[in-house]
C-alpha cells in the first residue's frame, strides 16, 4: 500500500495526542457511520469486529432517519473513525512478506508497463526516483 500523504484516511482524520485530551481521539473528518451504510458497517462490525457505540445518546433512528455509530476503544472512549483503516493496514503489515507493506509519503509520479516481470506487470515510479514492480495494481 502506497499513500502519498504522511498519514492514511483521506478526509477521515482522527487526531491523537492533543494536550489535555490524554489518549482520546478527536475526529476532524468523517466520524460516524449509519446502519444502512453497508461498507463501513460490515467492515467495522463483521470483518474487523471493532467496538462501537450509538452516536445518539438515545440510540434511536435520529441520525438522518437511521441509527449512527462511532468506533470506541476498550474503555468506551472515542477511538477515531480512522481506526478501521489503521487496523486494516496493521493487518497487512503483520502478514509480512513481499507486497505486504505500507509506505507513507510515497508520491506516485508515473506508471509504466513492465513486460519483463510479466504480461500485466507495472512499474510504479515515485518522487525521488524510487520504483517498484507489481504484478497487480489497484488505484
């Protein structure tokens, strides 16, 4: 996984380590998901099994007509919506081996065919001249 920025998540940004907030996360981008949003809901609940809590204190369908949830830590504090992305990338890195790494601040400058490595292989070239060859590329 190559990320052009120094962090993952795009508009989903959970800030940690703010003064006077101890280990709490403050979301300054996307911060909740609805039960009808299948991709984040299935990812958080089924695939990653992250703890969540209703966003609304009544846990009623008062969030745009449905129930909204936020990701929590083991102590019930806001873990940050980026926790799902960070957890997935941690699993990729923990799996180890070639092609299972996360690189931050890797700005892609061009993609070229790499027929010597395989019929569908590509060479990814990054700012600073670094390059890698991949049998599959998903952008």
